[in-house]
């Protein structure tokens, strides 16, 4: 997600899912993963392997119906387990083709299989449901809704951090990634843009079914579809990478031009960070001016008022840092946003040399000091996506570069990315890599930039 401070406007999304989640008794998986900020998000006792989301969407009524099939592996013997799923009406649940009992407690869906699932066993859960998805209002951003959203004739999904449970049942925490298949059926006049590689489009007469495969692990909050009057514009990126963009029909020409540098950007960051992590990339632009963008995996989403070069850079860079390497817990969010903010500065350096980099970082520093931005390593759970995790997070990386030198700095980034690709990392993991590569004790440095209240002096 790009928080458009200094350079543009502001768009933030945070979360509201706080409680004391503890393991259930009697072999049931825990109803939460103990995240320091959102401990009711996610569930214990199993690891998800694959989601198959098969939905029919009535755009006029904003109604969906279908099934989500979840393949998972039990990490303990399970007499029951939880999924995160809110609002929609459930008509049936089965586990391994046998009907299962279930109950609901707010967004916790408690499933009781007919027979216990042994530790290490793979099991398949099918949830059949329907209704109008209800997005979640988030009080930390003045009630901004997250999850399944509909405006006019366009439907889109922006779920960070917990909105995925508004439209499909899941283990709703970035630490449990899985692969995905999407089969989304819509009236014939509409086009579906989904995360993953498009593999089929089936003409059913009055409807069309769009099929996409996410072949690499993805966190639930990054799963997304958009339904609207889109034109798909394909380009070929570095090494033959498919770049598929979805633009509103009446803006396709101008947006094609705006996103034309994407291939060059992918090549640039691939040289700096490591190979692009997925088998497809692109963007979807929705005709709603919501003031921001989000890095849904392989398919970043943009409001019409957030299509600028540096926002495009920001969301693309998240494919490495945020999507492929995801935060271990939500209090590590600076590892997403600080990295993407610094990627903007690196793009300024690519375009305009040292002057571009210096001017960019000086502007961010002046704003950071003026606003007295606090420590990015200690975000507030009521304001998770605050300016500090973006700007001071980005400045932490720039200060590290100035301290250890370019050669060590970029080796730190490449090593960190390679080591935690398709997985999760914490701030401690990043610090360990930085100290390993630089050969320096960086305790004091990271204490000052990530955890001290006062903004550090600008390094020379």
C-alpha cells in the first residue's frame, strides 16, 4: 500500500481485530495466532496449502454464491479447527467429503469434522456460502472499509490487513501462505481481474468464467479480484514476463501510456533485489478515486487519482518486499512500507542520479522532522499505517546504506530477499542479515532509527 505523504495525498488502511486468543481445549486449533496487534486474525492447528475459490457474482445486486475449497495439513491432532469468515450465509461445510458440524462466533467459524484429523494428515474443507459481502469499517482510518467493496458497477477487493474474511473463509494471517485457484463467473458484459496467472476464459452464454492460478505462496490479504468494465492490455516484460493490465474501457489509452514504464521498472528492481518473484505482473485501475493503491500479489490495484509514476514504483516493489517476503507479524509493517518508500527513492536515483536520490530523501526527512514522526519499529495498533513506517522506515534503509556503503547495503537487500523469499521475516531477521553481511554490530544504529522516539539527526 502506498501512503501518499509529501508527494501526493494520504490513503491508509489498518485493522480492528483485537482480543485474547488462546488455544482451545480438546484438540481444537487455536482461534488466533497471537499476533501482537491482531491476535484473532489467523488460526492454529493447521497450515493451508491451497485455496480454490469458485464464485458466481451478480454485479447488479452485489451478491455472490459458491464454494471455497481449502486443502491444509494438520500440525496437531484436530477434533476441531477455526476459519476466519464473516457475514455471509453458510449452507454446507464438509471435511474430507463428509458433512461437518460448525458454529460461528463473530468472524470465527468453528468447524467440527465427523472424525478427528491426525497430526500430519492432509485434509480438504469445502465451505458453500452466499450473500452480500459486508466490508469491515476500520476506526483507525475514520471507518474506511476493507475487504469486498462495490461502487457503482465496479467490484474490487482491498483486504489489508483482515478484510479477506469478508468474501472467503481462510486462515487470515500473512504467516500462513498458500497457493490459489480463482474461478469467478460474471455476467458476459463484465471482465474479471484476479491475482495470479490467467489460464482460461470460459464462455457460458449469458455468463463468462475467468480462471486464474496463483502458483506461488500468497498471504490471504493479498488475494483479490476486481469485476468491471475493463479492457485487458498485455505487454511483454523482462525475460518474457507477462504484464497484463486491466483498465476502464474509456481510459485505456491514457492508462496504457501511464503504466508503460512497468517493464523497465521490473528490470531495474530485478537487478537490485533479485529476480522478479512471480510468473505474471500487472495492475488494475478502478474508477473510484479512493486516494491510494494496494500491492495485491501480481496485480496491484489503483484508484484513478493515484496513478503516478512513484505510486506505480511503490506497489511494484512490494512484490519483492511485502508479497514475496511478508511480515512475520503486523508490528513488522515497516518491512513492507519502509522498503517500498525507499524503492521510490532508488527509482529517483535511477532517473536523475545522486541528485535525484538526495532531493527525494531530503524532502522526506524534512517532513519527518516537521511532523515528529515516531519510531517505525513500534507502530500503534490503532494507526498501523502511519507516516513513520513509511518515511522513517525508508530513511532507516537510507541511513543503513550510508553507514555500511553501497556494496554491503545492496548485498544485504539481495541476501534478505533470497533467504526469506515466499516466506515471512521479522525485524530481527532483517537486522541479523544486515549484521552478517556488514560484519558490524548494528544494535545502536537500529535502536536509534527504529525504536527511539526522537528522529535521529540526518547522517552525512
